[in-house]
C-alpha cells in the first residue's frame, strides 16, 4: 500500500481503529459515558479526515474501493448520521439495565461497513461491507435481551438478511459468469455495450431483489414494521438512515453506470417496485396506532419516492436523490430522536396515545416532533418539501408521468397519518383512569444534554435545508460529477 492509498483510506482506517480502541477500553474499564465519548471521538475524527482524503480524489485503491467525491460525500452523510445516533443512544441507554458499552462498538462496526459500501467498486468489497453492516445490525436489533420484541426483531432481521444475502451472492455469480469480471465498472460496460445476455439479466434481477430487501422496498418489505417496532430506538434510527443511505448510494453508483432508461429491460422492474412502494407504504401506514410501525411503513414509501429520481436519470436526478436522502436522514433522525427521549426503561414511547397532550407537558419536544412530521409530509419551509420538489421535477423532466403522479398521490395520502400524530400532540392529555385511555401519555422526561443538543441541531438543519438549500445543492452537484 502506498502513502496515497493510506491517506485516501484514512476515514475508513479511523472507523476501523475506533472499535478496536473501544474494545480495549471496555476490557479494562466499563463506563457508559467513556464508551459514548470514544465512539463520538472516533466518528468526529473520521469526519474531519474527509477533507484530507478529498485532496487525492478520485483515487482507486486496488480494484476494490474508489475514493472519489461521490464516495466521500456519502461517507460524510453516514458518519454524521451515526454521530447523531450516538448522541441519542447515550440518553436512551442511560435508562436501560443492559450492559451499554457494546452497543457503541456495534454502531462503529456498522458505520465502517456502511462507509465501505459507499466506496465499493467491486463485488468483493460490496459483499464484505454489507456483511459487516448486516451482522452488526442483527445484534443491535436484539440488544435489549429482556424485551421479547427486541429478540424477535433481531431473529427476523437475521433470517431475512441471510435470505437477501443468498440472492445477492447468486446474482453476483451469474453476472460474473456472463461478463467475466466482478468490478462494478466492468459490469456496467458489459451491460451498456449491447443487449445484455440472459445470465446478466438474471444476475442483475437477483441483485435488485437482494438490494430491495436491504432497502425494504415492496414486495421485499415484510420485515420492516416488526423490526422497527422491536428494536431499540437508536438501532431503528440507524437502520432507517445509515444502513439504507449506504445501500442506496451503492445502488445509485452501480445502476447509474449501467444506465436505466426507457429502453432498458430493468426499467419496468424498478418502476413497478417504486409505484408499489409508494402506494403500499402509505396505505399500510394509515391504520397504524404504533408510531414506530407508522414510521416503518412511511420509510417504505420514502424509498419509493427516491426511486423516482433514480429512474429519471441525468444530472438533476442524481442531485435530487442525494438531496432527498440527506433531508430524509435529518428528518427521520429527529423523529426517532423524540421517540428515544420519551422512551423509558420498561417500554418505548411507541403508541400515538403516548404523545397525547405532549405540547402542554413538553412544548420543545412537541414542536420538534411536529416539525419532523411536517417535513416527512412535504410541508413547505422544511427539508422534506425541497427534497420532494426536486424528485418531482426530475420525474417530470424525464416524462415519468405515472411515477410523478404516484409520488404526488402518495404524499397526499401520507398527510392523514402524519396529521393524526400532530393532532394527538396538540390535544388535551387523556385521563389515564378513563376507559378510553388504552396507553398512558408519557411524562415529561429529564432531557439529557446529548439528546437535547442533537435534537436542536437536527431541527435547525431541517429548517435551514428547507429555507436555504443552495449550499448543500452546490456541494452535491460537485460530488455527483464523479458518477
């Protein structure tokens, strides 16, 4: 390895050393605050090393990794999201009886796997990054062993992660049999050079199925509501943002190079998945009384929205998808952040009745949650509105009218279930003794400093990206030039 390779891999090297350092500290001294600080320090150092690596971009490390502006941008998004998850996890696990320190170790490993996915240029690095991420997530899901649903969530994710990995491996084998290379650029050239052969089409279809499981797109979404509900709130927030962002980054890089246009046989497959995800995700969320399940079905729809921009193609599409993923990450981290702050030792604040009257008991948390829900619904002056506007513009510019209209219809449907939660937040508190009160409202929490700072920063980002998105869009345009 050359000095240039080492500098280009510096963010990944720091993410690899941080869990080793944390493991050594845990072996000699168990302290929750120290473990959280080491995790935060490792993530901060990795983020600060991104400008150092960018001086060498684009730089290929063997045939496995490509460190370019695109990869570095998504690494920055992944690391920043993990940083916020760590801040929220500290206050959440401070109220739990489990050993807390290992959760940060798993979080760092999952972040390493996600960052490797964003920089992957070869099936081998793709698979290794995905497995580091998936195995860490299985344990994060089942981390609260005393909660029955947490163990169930981990088991379900383990089984379906193994199934999706089988599809991915079989797809990679078929693609390699057809094109004779495992480099993503070589696969893209073979697919774009002419009519793809049957083995290549079959392999790409199996890859789409495997990636569809990881992104929880319809019809591969079955695990999502149960896993979101059963997992600890920080683990759920991580899956909804970091994990899905990393997999979508790989999807965007790979299939943008192949070219999914109207003439491509992959276009109908992606279109059907996008339409089904937007409609099914929103319709299934309508009758949910559990906030975590509601956000799970909502996430299915939001990834369907992102596919609209992905299918649109062209420079605007890549910018639209990336901006939307940033806006979605900020919003969903804030939403799950409020859930984490309100959750107690015995159970999470996951029922809508838990939030009834929250505006009177804790106005700051009520305002934060309302802002996040408005952003998810696409209300103006929020990051979600700008993100959906860009996706819609990309779809209309490419004449994808069915997809664009489905996006508008899905957003209209989503207003109902988001406003259900907002109405509960603004309503008078339910009398716990009354027969109609199925679940008592959550008491005003003692807000941890880390959680308060994280929520404040996320709310400011939400409004800033909705009011003045130009700097981020300019940065994304520079980064997307590497595609």
